[in-house]
C-alpha cells in the first residue's frame, strides 16, 4: 500500500508510527519488568494464532512491537488489524470508578452488561463498550392515575434517560462489544433514527466506523444531529425504513460490516435488561407491561427478559404484554405488511417489522394484545405526560401510555393491578413535533419589567 494509504489507516490507531513507509511500530511501557514480559507473551500467542510475524523486542519495563508483511516487505491491511488487536491486549489500569474508590453509590452502576452479565452472552472485559447505559428511572405517574381515575398503579420506565436518549443503548452496548470482540471494524444499520444515533455513539467509542441508513426527511432532527455529530456516515435513502432495512441486510451479507439492527440477536439480549430492571425495582413483575411497537424488537426482548427472570425464579409470574402501533403503521394488527406507513410518530413508522413473530409470541404467550392508537391519541398522551408528570418523551413513546388510557376507558384493567409503560425515547429527539404541538407558545416583549408583568397577566 502507498504511504498515504498507510497514514489513513494509522489515523484509526493511537501511538503507532510509520517506519520508512513500510513498517509500523509502537512502544508499550509497563510499571513492572514482568508485566512487559507477560504482554510480550500475549502478543506472541496472538501473532501465532493469526499466522503473523511481528517483531517483539523486550526491554526493561518496555516492549517494542514492529509489524509488516514480510512477504512483500511492506504493509497490508492485516498489519493494521493486528496492531489494533495488540492495542486491545494492553492491560489498562482500572479507573477510580471501576475500583469504586471515593465515589457515591450511583457511581457503582457499571452499565447493563456488567450488571446483568450472568444473563448475557460471554464477552471478555476488554471488549465491553459501554456508556454506563441502563439503570433508568421507574417513576409512578400519580397525576395521570388521578386524572383518569385509573384503577391501577401506573409506572413509567424512562428510557430517554439513556446516554443517547433512547432504549437502543441497552442493545447497542452488547452488539458493539460483541462486534469488537470478533474484530469488526465497521457497523451498519437501517433506522428511523434512534438506532442510528446509538450505533453511531457506541461505534465511535469502540473506534469503529458506522454507516447509518435512514429514510430521507422522515427522521426526527435530534436523531439526525446525534448521528452526524457522533461521526457516523449518514446515508439518506429516498424511501422508507423497510426498504432501508432490506438494503442493509444485503450489504451485511456481502461485505465485512456488522449489522446492528435488532435482527442481530445481541441487540435483543441487551434490550431484555430493561425487563430485569423493572422487576429488580418493583421486587416483582408488573401485571401489565405496555410498549410502542415498530420493528417489534423491543417487545420481543422484554418478553424474553421476563421469561428468563421467570425461569430463573427471580419473579413468580410474568406480565401481560401490551403492544401499541400507530393506526397508519399497524401491520401486526392488520395481519399484513403496510406498503406506505404513515404516522406522526416517525420512530415507529414501519410497515413490515423484522421481529413480527417475536411480537406475536410475546402477545400470545402472555395473554396480551397488540392494538392501534391514532396519532391524535398519541399526541394527547405526549402532552399529558409532559404537563402532568414532567416527562418529555418522543411521540412514539407516548403510544404506550395512549394505549393504556384507551384500555382503561374500556375497563380492561382489574383494580389494584400494576402497569408499567416504557417511554422509549426522550422528547428532545423530536423538537419539531414539540414546537408544532405545544399549546403554550412563547410571548415576546421588550426587555422591561412592566412588559414582562403584563405578559404574566399581573
Ligand atoms: N420507540 C422509539 C422511540 C423507537 O425509536 C422505536 C424504534 C420504537 C419505539 C419501537 O421499537 O422497533 O423495537 O418495536 N426505533 C427503531 C430505530 C426502529 O431505528 O430507531 P421496536
């Protein structure tokens, strides 16, 4: 490869230098002589496994590695891949948080993978990519209960409190960690926006490239802004989510890029931890769990989580699962794909969900239902959540509460039941809908006391 190409590859690595345009080298320093020797041995074992022949020079408390492809006396991509894998071997001293030193209780939350490791696929510590997602608030919605005279206790699981503002981070930490462990350098997803932002953030943290394919003009502003700022390559297709998903599935089959949509089972593994958290906080399962349904990964994952907690005897019974689709994007309720889905809740504007079967299984095994709510019902719940509970979620999230209010009106819930609604994403994701639907618009006045008082009605 040319020197320019080599320099381009080096940008993705830290501390490696180019020698004569045909080798890369790095020095690793150690606190103890024996640590250096142990590291050199690990590099040797890795090189043997990979059939590669780096030079490993051991000095006092220092190891120098030089890599090149001997056959051509120059560099190939495999040299850079080996360098990245060697970097992953370096023992990093635990941070103050990891040691739990001098920090409060809350700082001990290690992220969903470390907390629920026993229920998750095995991934080595050094590959875990986390933003300490999870441990999101479960808040009681007393004012909504009172306003609607609900016979049940209503709780809201605030998934917008995750690091990128949606529940997707739970699945993404597991999917990206797994991708890192298997040596992936790039990930791809199709998205209505939240998966894109989450994949972009976790890929950035893992030092991987992210390609996110979104339906042009149909994703909320905060999601696009996040994806772009995290450094993903955003590709907008002139079509809908379902078309974008079909394209990325094909690309992931033919090219070396890992698919991180929820068809990747690691995503659901991570997302099921939300069900664990609900049970851990309540010390039981709820009687009903309500969720918005788009691509249907989340309802599938929650049900998987509840079933696993049930079979490992953490809970004595499982909840009834309630899924809600937007009226104009309700393939599961209709029983056939929707060619041209329409709804104000762009996150769930999906006509042919990938986890369709999983959603049906969750519904049928739990004795639940999947129903539709209209855009008007969604927006009403969206306003009520903000104004009665101080919870600003995105429109799709409010579908869960809209659905529960609709069922309550039909006397669906028996008294004293416990209902949890997942609010999947933060309201700031979609400022356009917030501004367009807010009932109280700002009043503009001159910067004078009297004018402000008058505007206040005083
Ligand atoms: N709520 C929000 C805020 C979402 O972003 C999504 C899905 C859902 C609900 C539905 O979850 O697909 O598992 O049934 N968003 C995906 C995305 C499709 O690309 O961000 P689901």
